[in-house]
C-alpha cells in the first residue's frame, strides 16, 4: 500500500515538474526585406507539432522541454530553413527566421524516414504535387513522370507504362504507395500495370539513385513513392474533384477525394473512373522500315506466299491512324479512417482497383507462318478478340505515427500492408496466363532523441510475396519471396553549413519455388538440314519436369552522404554507396512464352548454348549471384534568387548485372495452328534460316516465325550520366526552364545494354497570374544509336505540348477549367526503351479539356 502511494506521489510530482519546466518559443518568419511571411509552416522535428504563421508571420510553440529544439520552416516560393534553438529554463522570445526566395518549388518528401527535400538531400529528388501534378497527370505512372529530369517511361501502351530512372527499371525501381510496396506484377514484365493511381495522388516523389537503405535491394536504381491521403492525419473537410475528356483516344475520366472528420475521428473516401478507345497515331502502327522489309521479303517469295502477302498488306492498311487493341477501362475506390491522438494517429484503409486493357503489338502474332485459309480465319478471330489483360487488386493498409517526447525513442512510425493482386492475360478469348501476388509487408521506423548531435532511426522491415503464374503459357514457376531487414540511418550537422548522412542495411532474402516446373527443351540431331522434311524423325520437342532449388541471399548496403552549403543559396551534395541486390524469381526461373511481351523468356539458372541454327536449354547448377553496385553521385545546386539550377553527375559500376539479351533465335508459342503445322509447334529457329538475305536482326521477325528468345544474362556494367535543370524567373509572372539528361550503359566487353533511353533536352515557358496560367514545353529526344546486339537504332523526335488553366471564382478553392495539348505537331514518335517500339508509336495529337477544383 505504501509503495502504491509513493508511486502516485511520484507521478503527480513528475507531472508538476514537467509543467513547471515546459517552455514557450515564439518568433516571426520574414523575408529578406523584413516583410512578414504569412502561412509559413513551422515544424518541430521529432515532435508532433506543426504550426502556421499568422498574417504577421508570427508563431508560438508551447510546452517545449528544455534542450535543443530543432525547427524546420517552409513557405511557398521560399527556400526551406533549418535552425537549432537552445531552450533552457525560461521562455525563448522574438526569434526571427529569415527565408530567401527561390525559383524552385520545394516540397518535403515522405519517402525517407529523415526529413528531406530537393535541395536538402545528398541524392537528387523529384517531387510532383499540387497544380504541377494535376497538369502532368496521365493514365499511367510512367507517362506522368516521363518529363521529369532523369526519368523516362517504358511505354507499353497507354496503360502499362512504368518509370525508368537513370536507365533502371523493373526489379531495380521500387514503386511504393505511402512508403509500402504496391504489391503488383509490374516488375515481372513490361506489359504489367503499376497498380497505383495518379488521379487521386497528392504528390509523387522520385528518389534518383540507390535507395536500398530505405527500401531494400529492389530499390538499387531508385524509388517512386505515390502519396495520397487514404489514411488521413487531420479532420479538416476537403473535397477535390476532376473531370476531363481527351481527343486522341476518346477518353473520359472522373475522380474525387473527400477528407472529413469530427473530434478524434477522420475519414477519407476517394474514387476514379476512366475509359478509353484505341488511340490515334500519325501513321502505321508497325515501323515503316520493317513494313517495307516485310513487303520485300514477300515479293521474293511470291510463289509460296501470294495469298499471305495480300492479307498482310491489307492488314497494314487497316492499321493506319489507329493503334489497335489499345483501349482500356479502369475504376477504383479507397476508404480510410484514422483515430487522432494528442501524440499522433493510427489509421486503416481499404482500396479496390479494377482494370481491363488491351496489350498492343499482337495483331499479327499468330498464324503468319501458315499459308492457307486457316490462317485467315484465325487472323480474323484475333483481330476481334485481341490480347488483353484483366486486373483486380484489393489492398489493406495501416499507418501509425506516435511521438514520445521524453523518451530516448521519441517517435515510432509503423506501416503495414496486405495486398491481394491478380491479372489474367487473355488471348483469343482464352486465358493464357494468370498472375497472382499475395503480399504482406511490415515496417517500423524507431527514431531516437538527439545523441551527441546525431539524429536518426533504426528500421525493422519484413516483406513476403507469394507470386504465382498459372496457365498453359506460364513462363515462371510459383514462388515465395521473403525479406527480413535491419537498417540504421543517422545524420548530423557538423556545422551550420555541413550535413553528414550515414546509413547501413543488411537483409536476408529467400526465394522458394513451389513444386516442379516444366522446362522447355529441344533435342536436335546432326541432320538439321532435313528439318522441313524429316522434322518428326530428327527432332523431338518435349517438356522436362525439373525440381528448382531454394535461393538464399544476404544483401548488404552502406552509404555516406554530405550536403555542404558552401555559401548562401548554393550547396553541393555528395553521395557514395555500396549496394547489393538479390535477383527476382522471374530473373532466375523464367522458361516459357510471355504472351504479354511477345517474347520467350529464359532465366539465369539455365545454360543456353547455340548449336548451329538452334539453342540447347539445360538447367544450370542453380547457384545464383547477387548484383553488387558501387555508386557515386555529385549534385550542385543554386536555389536562391531569380535564377537557379540543379546539376547532377552519377556513376554506377555494377558487378553481375542481370539483363535480358535478345539471342536472335525464335521459338513458336505453342499455339495450335491446325494439323498442317502441328510439327512446327515449340520449334526453335535461327533467323538466318528463313531470312538469309537479311544482314541484321529484324526485331519484328517473330511476326512471321514465332517469339524472339530473350535470355537473362549477367555481366559487369558501367552506367554514368548527367542531369541538369536551369530555371529563370524572368518577371513575377514569367518563368522559363531548360533541362537535359544523358545516360550511357556499357557492358564490360564494350557492348551496350539494351533499351537505354536516349539523350534528351527540353525547355518550358510558364506564365502565371491570378486569373490564368499557361505553359508551353518542347522536348527533343535524340536518336539512340548506342544499341545492344540484335537491337535496332531508334530515330529521334520532338514533342511540343501546351497547357492552359483559367481559374474560377466563387465555386470553392483552386477551381479551374483547363485545356491541354500534347504532341501538337502530330509527330510519329517511338520510345527506344519500349519492347513495343516497332509496333506501338506514341499517341498522335491530343487535346484534353476538363475542370478541377476543391471545396
């Protein structure tokens, strides 16, 4: 009893002591002329305190404990400001914080545990938010970001475009939703959709360069974080809406987002709908050069292919002006709720996404080796059916942030996500492959108090992905991938001008393939020259069942970064890192036709050897290697005044880099094309056997001979490049921007990596008033002639785009009607980094009109 009384007395005493020693900090935020800055945000680092300055620029921070107070101050059109205030045993008054104007829009990002922005990071960062995001928003994440410095798009049609960061994509670029993996199949194939939506996003963040410390080995090339308010952090009522229509695909789109609440409860609801037809293109879908080559080829074989040539010619004529099988429809909604606490929040959300979309580039895929009436019938059926994908995803998410001001661990950020994803690739009305990914992810960031000037966090991260591809055309076996990681990140201001950042991460990755897998295998004898007459006697194609072994990896990453404000308004960012990446299941185990990409894919654990005009595929010893990357980044910034720039140079040396190499061979897809061609099923061919007159590899030859065979290889790679952005505020209303980026990717033998984006340079002119805003942009993509073996060059092109907003008064805030034009010159443009560059050009001239706003 006496013990209980003592504990109660101690608790009451501690409460009074805490109140007695709680101090108040007050001050004013002004510009360089001394003019107060209203609506500036004052954030107390490591505490759940955010304040907005009043009309006189003043702020008051209450209940501050003695010690070092770290403030971060930001305001629109001003550079961010960081300062430390020593709070002793009395109130601190009349603190003056002076902000410098900047031409850059500086936005804090949420993708990293520690505070960061585009001018305060050792690594370069892109952020799209507010009007800029709405202006650039497209139906895919890749197309939304493709005009950002250092970012390109994989472009697999109007729905399946994913971001490429400095030449990295697929399993090297992590796409996250509020800091957690989206849990889709987009990193398995270029034709797979990123299962997140840009229409309801509040900002999109891009980390250019290795981000393995934060997200693991899957982020060795960078991170794209899509931020929305599906889990609200306040109870203010805001309603956002958007409706628009475009001309190039007759697309209609509508979206909304509602945040509201009362007391300790907050609610979020959003939804979107989008539907489009096949989009318009300036000419033929198929690249003209290949079209001509095919015509010449058929002219040389008139006697045997007369009927087929006529059909193909007719087919090309029908494609002019439209990219067939590029229509899509999408819809989705999200509901979320939060409980708001004095020291943070905890919230949950559920989201549903449905998409159906055509996969272009398959119009001539089947039956073109057949030269009878059956081919025509099958072609007609395929024209009607096409190849399309049907996607659905359910996603549950939990986010929580709790602050503990008087504890050594003063903040705990917890994130959980469960995702149930599946999509089917449907061809000729039948399901060829169904992809399923059931994933669970948990992450906890534990932030500590200032310790001898160091601020940082320890991260515990677990992720499990149960991936399955089923069906007659499944090209990779079912597998379970689990990751358990521990990371440590610290930073310290060595002086007012120098910020040091350190970090390390170790993770354990296990990839467990399930059951046996059917391995495609060819047996040939020495009488290959009698192939056409004695195929059944001399070649037997069969599927061999093999037992795949579990793969285990322990990737380690470490980095050091420095940001030096060497004089007011200028800084240098330097980053050196060592990163390792475990390969994905698809990179290791693939062995079969992938109808979405029109390729036959073979994983790295198989030995593929050329024997004359065919390939032998044999299972290797299954010992897989990790990628190991050594990375350097240097960024030079000027961010104050009417003129600013950000210039970055990077170099990555990567050992044992995984990449898909075109072998120059073809394999038929195994479809039944009738009795006459039964003996051709699953046959592997060398291109020269059928095109001896060709002196180079024809990337579209699979239209006549089957699927091109792509093998995952490993080699040492050097990747380096430059990125630059210059901004000049000509007048208070007029701002102009010039940007450029350049990437080189070389193999150790002097060859080139395939599908690397070309050099690009562009400019933008932005005119902004209270009544309207206008932007004109022009981008030049240069010819890409640094190509890999069996890869063709891609011509350069120029894109001219424009955007106009007219702001409406009296119907809420930020309301505007807009008109947007893209590819105004209607230029035929093909994306070098796309698997479909010869079959799917970019859309032609497009005019979009719409309305957006908030209440």
